[in-house]
């Protein structure tokens, strides 16, 4: 099974109050040097069968109509390849 990742982020011109709250909290917690924080969502889709052009088109449609509000959010779709993808992505909590 292949994994396809859909990352959803607010468009740059949209105010991000959650990101701003995190940015303001970081110095109080001893983390300096972070200029900006933007909060987003990550969806990991396990796809049955090959991830061909038709499957990617279907996932783009899912992202555009269900996972993202395209009025205020942008999204990107990428295919993670191989079993080492989890380790390479630096999964937290492992």
C-alpha cells in the first residue's frame, strides 16, 4: 500500500491566530529565534493499488472538495515511497 500525504495550510494572506499564539508562547518557554509560525493540517491516505495519474486525480479531488477549504487554504499532495518514509520524515513518538 502506498501513502499519499495531503498538507493543508492557510493561504499566506489569511490571518493565522493559532500560529501567532504559538509564536508568542515560544520565547516565554525559552525557544528563541523563531520568526513566524503557521499552523496547518496533515492527512495521510493509505491507497490501495498503484498511485497512478487516476489515483492522484481522485486524491486531488478529495483534497479540493473535502479536506481543504480552498477559499482560505492551499493544499499540496505528495506520494511517500518505500518503508523508510516514516523514519525519513522523523515521526515523533517513535
